């Protein structure tokens, strides 16, 4: 029986030696990213959001208990949007209107996520590889920000990070019956490696909006009881609409209009003075509130826009002395 036992031990030892000299397994990594969605954004406001890159690495082929170590770097380029660069990323509409944004490595949003070696994000992943193979997962967060900016254009803005605009470089190290040293970097050392992509989109929506900034009163000044010549004055108001937003500005007829003629009233008396508001300096185009008939129409620029109201108290009129007034409502339709 002793010779037989000796032969069996020799076979086991020989088998272990053969496995130790065999080729190590191959590790493959895959990655997918969620979109970086900012939702609705407003002029002059900062908007933050995040996206996640999920990574899974699989190792197969080892015949004994072992450990795999994978070192990874994520690289993000400028994306396909017009005029987008790594340091000044943009999203754009179909008509090439742009919104500035950036992707950062840190929650404080200080370190731009780049495609250069100096800005690579290193991720180390270690996991066990049993007899039938093993896998490990990890993730990275993309910290996005749209900085406060004016002149935003209405519409859906997007930048796609596809093809060469995303890349995950990785190197893996494996060892039978033990834990290997980490690869030197994500592009060198270890037993092997590769590069994969993780496409995603960044998008934001700029809804149409208009805000009235300042409306100045129209003061005709002091006039004699008998108005023998037309009394002309002007005023103005300013407003801001998102870029490319069509708008219509209308003025109602005030509180004391008779038909289509505006009037100012003396206190609570029954004394009125006729006046009118116009869209042009020649005072031939009445400013009213019938869309596309007597309104002023244009489109937003994303910056403050100014309109002049041309007022006139026509002659002749004879009035009791006192202070006359009316209230007119300015409406912007967009």
C-alpha cells in the first residue's frame, strides 16, 4: 500500500505545479453611463445635477481561488456640440443656439473632468475570483453644472458624448493563490487591459419666459387750462425674454376709455382729458391690445430690451385745473 500512496501524492504535486505555470485568465470590463439631465433652467440661475458611470469587470479562466485587481481611468472629451471644448463645454439646439455647462470630478465642482492624463480619474477595483470565475462592480459620479448666464435661447439643448468622446482605460492584474500587485497605471503594468466607451447625453431645456424689468410713468407735465397745441411726451419700459422667444407687447385702454379713446380723470370728478399712446414717433400708429394689429411684435434676445411709448394730449381741449391720471396695463404675451 505504501508505494501506491506515494504515487498519488506525486500526482497531486505535479498537478499543482502545472496549474501554477498555466496562463492566467482574461479580465474584461464594461461601462454604461446615465444621462446628465439638468431639466428646465432659467436665465441668471446656476443649475447642478449628476450622472453615474457604472462599471463591471469579469474574470474567467482561473482554476483556483484567486484575486483580481483592476486599475481604471475615465476620460471625457468635449462632446459633439458646436464650439464645445473640454474647458468650455456647451449644449446646443438644432438651430445651434448654445448653453454653457461643465462636468467636474468632485462634488465641490472645482476639478474639470478632462481627457488628459493629468486629469484622469483613477478607480481601483479588487474582487475575488473563485474556481468558476468572478466579477466586481464600481461606479463614478459625474458632477454637472450650468453656470448662471444670460442670453439663453429657448429650446432643448443637448451634447452627446459618443465614440471617441468617452473612454475607459483599464489594466488588470491576477495571481493564482494570492493577491497581485496593482498595475502601474490604467494603461501599463499588470497582465493585460483594454479600452471601452461609455456614451451618454447631457441635456437641458430653456423654457420660453419674459420678465418686465422697469416701467416708467408717462408725465405730460403742466399745461394751461386751454390746450391750444398738442402736448407730446414719451416714456419707456424694459423687459427681458429668453433668446428667440417671440413676444407681443400690448397696452390696454386704461381705466377711463370711451370707446377706443383713452382719457385721464381729475380725481373722482367727471372731468377728463383726452390722450393717446402710440408705437411710433410720428404718432400715427395707435398702441393697443389687439394681437398683430396694434401691438408691438418681436423676439427675445436674452438681454434687456427697451420700448418707447409715444404719448400725446391732443389740442384743442379746455380743462379745469388739477391733476389728471390714468392707469394703463402693459402685457407681454409669449
